């Protein structure tokens, strides 16, 4: 395989040197200094390592046509962490696409690096149509913490970067039937060269927005719904999402289960925002089941408990400083509660500093510096 990491560095210079006025580009660097307690290595209780990602973004727009490219160069630094079981699991994760979106890992004594194609798609948009073709993000669901109906690339609320999801190789088409109604069609190609299809019908009713979803693949069938509405004139936004799933996962078992969320959100005038969300799953998965299905359509839905509840608060202190706190509890499994604390300081349009804590049995502390230009 071509060394994408070296190609990434070369591409930056070639791309900047050949810029057209219609191309908007940006370069951003995200660096984490992390202290993470080990869940598996008893001889080494804590890893101290550095994670750095440089991302090049290029956007082209010409009348109704557009394109988007996002390319990453990633580096991990620490001898002990690179040889840990935790990092071996991270290296095993990959996109469910017909081609590899990342290079092999270039391992050295104290660091490893690789490159990743994050997004690459072409598109067309007018008043009634939106079409995207290529490696992209598929958005479905209304949940803030969980999204049972999104079997493509839902965010992982437990991860260090919850929104950093693998892209999906797909044709993504939206037809706007009128100002309040749209029809959404998706056809994606998976790693095993089979297809996954989605149909989504969304409309506005007197009480709020309602969407009906269907997903079909070689192993999974899903029928779901989404609902968002305002609770009378209270200012409270309520949301619900549910998925009825029929699947034949990789371990050979057959599953029929329901998974749904119910949530609410309210923003106070003083800058405080409060969110609540509960998740119910009629089936809970054992750790061995999850391990056998790391590349299954169902992996994001494989919960170890039937009931979860989460609450988050976010507060804006001023234009420079904001913070958030997230707490998730489960009610009939051996999982530990999950907690996350984040404090952001925005120096200017280009520099952001973040300190954070993630706790679930083991604790992870981190300092993040984000530079964009």
C-alpha cells in the first residue's frame, strides 16, 4: 500500500502551490497530552502519551456543484502505550468501506504514524435536490447521547472525540418535496462489497418534526422513527427516537430487539443548557458478543445494559470560556458510571485550549490544543 502519511505531506505542498480561487482550504492541528489509567496492564497502572492529528480540508464550490476533501496525518507517541492491548484494539478499528481509508501504521521505537482519508465527496444542490457521492457522514437520528436509528456512523459519546467517526462510501440523495417535507435516500457499499440502503421520510406536523426511517443490508433490517417537538410554550425541547431491528450478526445468532431513547433539553437565559436522555434496549449484549461483532452493523447498538440515563450541563461563562459536564448511569449491568468534564478556553479564532477528564472505572486526563488556520 502507498504510504499515505508521506503522501499527505507531499499533497499539502502540491495543493497549496496549485490553489484555484474557487477552492477554500484550511489546515488544523489537534494535539492531546493524555494520562490514561490502564484497564488491562497490571504492571503499568498509567500511560502518559501524546496524540496529534493534522487535518487538511479543501472545499470547492462552483454554482450548484461542490466537493469536499478532508485528509488526516496522525501520530501517537509513547513506547509503553503503543505496545498496550488498548492501542492494539484501536489499531484494529477500520471503516466499513470497500477500500481501506487509512495507511498501515509506521511503527518506530517511541512513536507510530499513519494517514487517513477522513472525507472525500462530490455533490450538487439546488432548491429541491441535494446529492452527495463519495466518502461522507450519514446523519440520522435526533439523540444527543445515543442514536439507535443510525446504523451507518453514529457518534460514540464514550470516546475521547465523540464526533470523530469513519466515513461511509455512499450515494446520498435528498429530495425536498416542499418547505416542510423531504425524502432521503442512501445507498452505501460496505467492506464486503455488499450494499446497505436507507429510506427516510421527514415532515413537519402540528406538534413537531417526525421522520420515519428504514435500513436494509445483507445482515440487518431496521424500521425506526424520530420525533422532535417543543413542549407547549415552556421552552423545553423534547425528542424521541426508536428502532426495531432484525439482524443476523457476525457470530451467527439471530436478533430481534427494540432500542429507543427519550430526551429533553432546556436552555436558560443565563447561558446554562441542561439536557437529559434515557435509553432502553430490549436486549443487552455480553462482552464476548460485542467482541465477536466489532465490524457488525449493530456494534453501535450493542449495549451491555437494558437501561441507561444520562444528563449533561453546559455553561458559557463568557465569550472565551465555556464548560460542560456529562454523567451516564446504567441500571442492570456491571458497567461503571461514565462521567466526562470539559473546560474550553478560546483564545481567538485560531487557538483553543481544552482540559478534560473522562472516568469509567479507569480515569483519563487530557490537555488539548487546537490550532486552525
